[in-house]
C-alpha cells in the first residue's frame, strides 16, 4: 500500500511553515494529513511555532514561552519566506480549518514539550481537541488526530490525557530503540527520521513484526519516497505533498 502523505509544517516547501497559507495549500495539494508543532505562550495559548524562539520565522525576536498571544499577533510570520505577510497561527485556528476541511484529513500534532511545566502543553492540547469534538473517536482508526513528541514524558502525558487517540513516539537517533523495533507501551507508532532508515532499512520490517507501523519524516526526494514505499511505511511527512504525490505515482 502507498504511504499516506502528511504535509510537514503545511506545504512548507511552498509557503511559510506553520501558517494558515501553508495548511490551505497542503489541503489543496491533496495531502492526507497535516503536521504541526505546538507551543504554549506566556498567557496560556497554544500556537503553531516550531522553534522555541520566534527569530527565524518572524519579524520579531524572543522566546514563545515568554510572549503573550497579543505580542505574537503583532509579528509577521510570512514575509521572511516569500514576501507574503502571515499572522501567527493558533492551534484553535488550525483545528477550525481541519474541521471545515475534508472529513478524512488527519492532523498530526507534535508537542514541543518543555522540560519546565511537564504536562501543561499536553493537557491543553487534549482539552482543546475535546472542545472541537476530536478527542473521542469510536476507534483509533476513526481518529482525525495523531499525537506525538520526541519527549517520552510528553507522549505518556498525551496518552494519559487523550487515551482514545493514536500516539507516535518520535525517534531522532537509531540507538537501542531503533535496533529493536522498539514500541513503548504508550505509543501506537514510532517515528524515525528518514536518514535513519537509509542506514537501517530493516527497522520498518522489525517494527511491523512487533505489530506497529511507522511514521517517517522528512521525506522530500524521489529516492526517499521510493525507499518508504518499498519498505511499507504507513505515513510519510513531506514539505511538498504535490511533489511527493508525483514521485509516488511515477514509481
Ligand atoms: O514530523 C516530525 C518532525 O516534524 C520532527 O522534527 O524538527 O521538524 O519538528 P521537527
Ligand atoms: Ca514537527
């Protein structure tokens, strides 16, 4: 089966990452899912920003966790990328887009879990999903949301606060966990970097033998797309859904 195509930070090869425009385009390009990073502002709002500071992706400087939503709303998150101004995207606004979109669109939510305040982002994510009616699907296969993090504590908290939703334990380095096709009891999938699969392609099969599928990031070249397809990866995250679809149909 062909992997499901997830737009990493939206269609971020074409629009400023994690902006409304990037997600609108991802949906237009026919992505099966969209991926977003979430952080908490100083006044307790969830926003879609990757880095712990706003310096790289906005007109401002400073730590997200030390700024209010009003302060973030003054910044331009788009011009640095393509000259098109964009407002900060709140998690609520992203979910409004998701519920107004195709019913089969899945959102992959990554908690950028801070060591300080363990569980705060995760409980807020679960509560927000509950408000949108997205936290209690009949079965995990019906879920429109997948929760994930590199932090094992964050994934455990996400599982605790939203037990009906599938979780991904992201894996950055192919250590003991990767070699063994490790599936922690609090996760439904593991999420290795595609670079790790190039070194150890057997990882996907070993994981499958233990009963779990794989979410792989960030898959942008024809060679990597073909590798994921050949290995039977279930989800692949890409910065360009349209190019990745093209590679998949050309294989
Ligand atoms: O989808 C997982 C991937 O996004 C993890 O890496 O740094 O892009 O958040 P990063
Ligand atoms: Ca991410």
